[in-house]
């Protein structure tokens, strides 16, 4: 699949704002560029198209989903709908088989998460659970090994985890942005892992941390990773 884009340049030399707009196939010339009337979103002056290009999103080799290790994720009480949407996008790209949305975590039904999910909410399988601890217990009964992404006592660096990754399918557990992973969930997990931090903050944004952990688990557990 290919998308066509225009690069706009503001005609105001003191502004020089440069930005892209997508060309909608089949639209009129007046409808093709955003913002409307080819106006600069910074100063309002007219813009001109200085370059057009085609973005080929299928121009690289992608592994077949059937070849991937089975990984699911449990997202408990994620307070930001946009974080949940971003996690859907990551899950789609990373080949996560299923998202378990728990507690106050937003679901695709009637929510704003499409702003960051960008359609991934339609391609990733999901279910909702009132109680994450019960959901985690059900995952364990299905034979999944639960890994909690949480910096706490007994946790090890995510990047040391490849030394003893189990053969069983994995469920990655992510908790609330402020309070972290529910202690009841911690008790359900076989492994606790954290992402090392070198600045003043002790943790990353939940969606960012989920992306790092999901991709690390994906490619550290694939014997045939590209």
C-alpha cells in the first residue's frame, strides 16, 4: 500500500514553516492539501508545494504472523485513553495476539483511543475484564507465563531476561501510570522486569515502556527473527 504526500513551505520568509499533507486520491485540487486553502498553520500565509513523494509502506520484508511466538498483554487500569491507543498500535506492529483491557483501561468502544491507535483497534484482538487479578489467573490456567513490567523489589533488568526465557507463551503485564502494577497481579506473575533509567525520572511513559518491552520480548524470543 502506498500513500502520496505533499511538502508545503510557507511563503512568509520570516516564518518558513514546512509541513506535510496527505493527498487524498479522487479529491479535487482544493481538497487535497491540509490545512484548508493551503494556509500556513503557524502564521496564516499562503504555502506552496515544494515536493511530492510516495511512501511505500509495504516495501520491506515482514515476518509471517504464523511464525511468531504467542505473546499476549494485560493492561490494568491504564488511565490515559491515548496510552491505550498507542499500545494497540504497538500490539499490531509487534504481533501481539490479544490485549486484555482491565479496570479503567479504555476500550475501543466509544472512546478516543483511535487518535493514537490509528486503526489498530480494528486489527488487534481484545477483551475487557473488570478484575485484572482474575484475568491473570485465567491466563495462567491457559498455560501463559506472566511477566510484569514493574520496577520493584525482586525485579531484574528487561535486557537480562533473555538468559532464561521460557518456552511457554508469555503475557506482558503493564499497570497504572501512577500506582504501577497491582500487588495482587505481582503475585500472579512469574517474572518481574524493569527498564533501566539513567536520568532523574524513575520510569517511562506507560505506552513507551510497553513498546520497548513488547518488541524486546518479540525479538529476543524468536529463533527465526529477521
